[in-house]
C-alpha cells in the first residue's frame, strides 16, 4: 500500500529512471525543488570543483538530515549546499557532511541526462518495506 502511495503519478520508465525536468529549466545558482515518489528532491547546476566554466547536474534530498531543514532554501556554492537552519554543509555529489565533520550524510540521487532531459534513479526510502503492497 505504501508503495502505491509513493509511486502515485510518477512516470517511471521500464529501466527505473524517472524523467523529472528539462536541462533548460535549470539556471546556475538556482535550486529547483521537485517531488518524486513522495520524496522531496532538489535539482541544481553545481559548479565543477576545479573552477571549470561548466556545471554538473546534481540531485539531493530536499530535507536536511540534521533536523529537517528545507534545503531548497539553502545556499549552493561550488557543489556544496548550506542548510539555512543550522548551517550544516553537504557535498551535493557525494552527500558527505563537510561541516561539521562527521555530521549525517545527505541523500543524493544518481543523475542521467538524455536528449536534454534529466532522469533520476529514485529508490523508495529505506524505512519502506518494498514487499508491502
Ligand atoms: S536542520 Fe539543517 S543543519 Fe540543522
């Protein structure tokens, strides 16, 4: 039953990838909040760490793992997101908590781009029993 609830209205392809946005919808420095399978996710163009002029598409949980802050209201700088509540900082590519060291990891999602369309691989939250229907 929970799986049906969380998969409602999600146009998942047979390969499990979910088309979520067009590349043209993303603007450098802006955070785009979406909901996929009941999960709040933030899409963004993150500057490459080596200061190259182009960007990577990143997708990460919209809810901070520290105390549920809204990361779509945070600040993205060189691929790191600062939570607006207590200023924890996370690497949006790996999910590692950069500040403070040893903090909880941020959930990140694999990104695929096909013909200008952004596709995500979104597994159900771990607390969901995948066998429950
Ligand atoms: S809620 Fe995000 S750092 Fe505390």
